[in-house]
């Protein structure tokens, strides 16, 4: 439901406007004077402000300047009892969407309000669209808008066709396994299974058996021979996650696999030749572990032939909104449209530090989608600790990043050009009668003048 902020220093005007707009289905907040309006603008979200011009000590022009600077996406309609051309032109130059003279005609006011609400909705949807188009889905759904992640994608494309061992660095939740799966997916072994083991999830005995297999009777409970992951990964890819948690005793056996291309099952003296591509990942500083004799230096150099580092999400904020739209699209049924984001939500998401990285972001968005109202994500449906985080500047105040072909025409410019073409056609139809053209277009004469190109643009 669109939210409108009404500002006037006459209670009777506020009462009439509030009753009228609520009857049309709008949610209305009233501010008696500019000072109260200024407080509300800085603490709440509104889709439109309707303000009187003549107020004291904070007048309508002051509020218009504030809105233009801090909430540029929010349209403003000015009310004036004077109807002077000078006041109207000044308001339009300062960024007002339109103006209505007092006493106003109800139909004219409601039409102007609806156009302003449509304009605001178009801006928000355009921002959503831009963020969705900015998402780059390379290599198994890796979202890479930031330079850091684009570099990761380039490295994946270069190392995937080889059989080189790769060590992937990154904090928990950054997507290390996703990168490993992408390397496999673009390798010559893509048609074979990708096998993974978390070295931190199993005790030493079970980890050794899981990786190398065992023979019957090798230990209590070994009632039959077992094939290990390295055997199963012969001719394919094996991913060793959290390699820093691997016990030193098993590190030596892994080094033998990398050097000799052979394994020995637990409890067996027989060696088995294998040819598996090894990818490993860690969220710990292996060089620091080497200095403390907790990780083998020779194994480290065998694993890190090609190192790939995934930056934490806080260091690549450009990826946050594309990741959000990726998660929403992935979790939205095919028959439905993904939710839209309140602009203030975008600011909060981009300002939050994301200590849990992409995994935390994905969980937060799933939480918000569960409690979203009318398919729109607002601050109140975010997890509390994220909603309480300071907000970044509204998306509309940031320099837009070009989507698609960098040298192509923007959507805004394209729509503006098409609008002007239609205005010219209507003016031709009315033989240049601007008043008649404004009526035909169902807009005010002031809006028509504002939308027409200036003389310098027409040349």
C-alpha cells in the first residue's frame, strides 16, 4: 500500500486531504508543519510527499530541497494558494514532480497523486531491474559483479581444463565448494561424479577410511572391504574441504597420493594406482599452521600449485544485491514473481558486514521471503540483527552501474526519448495547442512544459 506524507500548517487542510486519500486506499501520515515533516522523512519511508509551499519556520521549498538531497526517488507534489508561475517554476527546478493550486479540484489532485505514485513505483522497479541485470551468472551460478569475483571466474576458466591441484582460500560461507564444483563442471571430467569430503567433520580413523578405503578386519567394525573416495574419484575430481583440520598422520598419506598417484587402503599392504584431480579448501592460515608444526610444508606446496582466494562479502559490496536477487529468483516458484525490495532494505543489506558471508545472506533472504507482506521485503521482515544495522545511502543516490552493453542506451534515456516522441505526436495532433495537448495526455500544463525538451536540446 503506497504511503503518503501530508505536510501543511493548517489542520483543516490536513484533515481533508487525509480523509480523501485514505478513501482512495492510500496509507497517510500527517505532519503539522515543516519541522515535524523533516523528522518523519528521516525516520520513515514514504512513496510520495504532498507539501504546502507557505509554512514557517520550515517552508515547503526547504522540504523539497531536503527530499531532493536525501530521498531523490520520492516524488513531491507542492500545494500553493497563490498559483504564481514563478513559484511553480522554482519548485519544478528544485525537483518537484508537479504542483496543485489551492483550492484544488479533487479529480485533478487524485490524478496527479496517482501519476506520482506510478512514477515512484517505476523508479523502484527500475532499480530492482538494474540490480537483477547486474548479476552475472558465470560458472555454476557464481554471482560475480565485483572485480574480485570476476577475477575468480577468470581463474576458474583457466585452471579448469588442466589437472593442476588448486587450493581455495576463503572465510566460512564465502562459497569455496561452489568454486570447486565450477572447476569440475568446466573440466574434461565434467561427466563424472564430483566427490567431496569435509576433513573437519570426521574423526581421524573414519577420515582415513573415507578417503583411502579399508580392507575387511582392518579395525573393529570393518566387516567388509570399503572403497575410498580417491578410488571412486579415479579419472574425476575429489574436493578436500577444511584441509587445515586434517591430522598430520593423514597429511603424510595424502602427500604420497599427490606425489606417487597411488593409495593404500587401511589395513592393506597393496597399493592402488589412481588418477584423481585434487581440489582443496581452507578457512585457516596454513602458513601460520606450518610455523606451529600443525601442517606439513611439503604438502602445502603440493596443494597450492594454483591458489584462488575468495574475498569476504564485506570486501565486495557490489555483489550483495545481485546475490540477493539470485537467492530470491532461485527460491521463487516458477509460476510466481520474485519479491521486490524496499529501497531502505537495499541500503541496510549493503551496509551490513555479513560475518557469515554468502551463507548468512542466503539464510537472511529466505527468512525475509517467509515473512514478506504482499510480495515485498521491508525492514520489519529482515532478521532483527540485520534490520538494526546502520543503513547505506539509498540506492537512488549512488552512481548507477551500467547494465548490459556498457555503451548502450540506458533504460531511462530510452523511455525519455520514447516519451518525447509521443509528446511531439500529440502536439502535432493538437496543432501545437499545449493546453489541449495536456488535457489529451491527462497531465497538467506545468508537467507538459517540464517534459518538453529545451530549445538547446531541440537543436
